[in-house]
C-alpha cells in the first residue's frame, strides 16, 4: 500500500483524507525572438559543434535549471488552502521581518 505525507507539514495522508497534488513547471520563456540560423551550412555546423562542446562541459543540473524544471507536491487540505491563498508565499516573507540592527 502506498502511503502519502503532506510535503509542507508532514501530516500523514490516509486513504480517507483528501490529498491535493501541486505541479509546478519552471522553464525558459519562448517569448524572445526566434533564433536566426546562418545560411552557410559550414557556419551552422560550427555553431552546433560549439553548442555541443559547451553542453559537454556544463553541469547537467545547471543546464536543467536554465531550461526546464518540474516539481510535484502532495498537500493535505489545510496546506492546500494555505497554498491557494498565497502560492508564492509573499505573505510569509513579509511576516519574517528582520530588525534593523
């Protein structure tokens, strides 16, 4: 049997408890201008080779973070309601005020 827990508060979500799933996708915007491709096939081959080399040396997590990242969370009813009321946790950030010293 699969057991679920709330990813925010840690409460166990038994079969009779309603479980809510939050899926978040973060990806680079495609709003920028379309990339231009060189007319010269040799230049295109060179650019592809350069890109391939730069990706070979890059950290896989950094490349993934720069292009796409997906998250999935299970929430209990209470945390689901909290999440819907402040999905970016802006209010929580304001409550964490620090002193000026």
